[in-house]
C-alpha cells in the first residue's frame, strides 16, 4: 500500500499574523486526507500555504476551508 504524501501549494491572501495562520491551518487540517499544513506568512500580502495530503488534495474543499477561516485562495 502506498503512503506517498503529496504536497499542494495554495496562495492565500489576507493573513496578517500568527492567529490568521492558526485559523487557516486548523481549517485545512479538517479536510479529509490532509496530514500537515505549513504557512510562509507574508503579512498583508499573498502567503504560500503548503498542504500535505495522503492523496490528491480536494481543491474545492481546501478553498472552502480557507474561506471558512475568513481568507481567500488566489488562482
């Protein structure tokens, strides 16, 4: 059985602080298959968010999770 981890990069706008990062991380970890989330915060700009998952990431669910935290994924 393969346990290859896939990493997907999302670009999230609107985060300004550690609380923002925590909110986005918490919501993304609720997405099925997500094993880890890493954020490179650019306060007030576009931050890179790396999402590790056990299979292809459900992008719609990930975007919904980020929106639930109050932020947006740019395309």
